[in-house]
């Protein structure tokens, strides 16, 4: 899959939670020979050899989080707004 430059480095990940879907952010960044995927809303991360595998591994990690985390932990992490943007800074 070729990812257009304008949508790099983040994607949305849809996760099924108790027969409902929740749309979350996935920030995917190249690290060494692979990719690291982070969901900033829940502070859950995963990795993979490709963008697609990192995204799918993050989806699985998020589904496991919703399945296994106590309700208080889910409540504590869910609900915060996350804004993904780019900015320009002066260097040198």
C-alpha cells in the first residue's frame, strides 16, 4: 500500500468495543527497519515491519486493552481530545 505524503505519518484506527466501533488516532513512525504505531488517546503502542502491520498490531493491542483493562482505567484514558497537526520551526 502506498500512503500519500499528505496523510503521513498518522492514520485513524477503528476498534470494535462491545459490538460498537470507536475511532481512534494512530501515529505511525518509521523506527530503524520497522514502524512504531501509537494511539495517543490511550497511550497504547505497538510495532510492525510495515505500516500496515504496525497499524493492525496497534488495532489488536487496542482491542486487548478494551477487553482486559478495568473499567476505571478505560474511563481514565478515554475522552481526552487529541489534535494532530504540523508546525514549522526555525533550525540553525
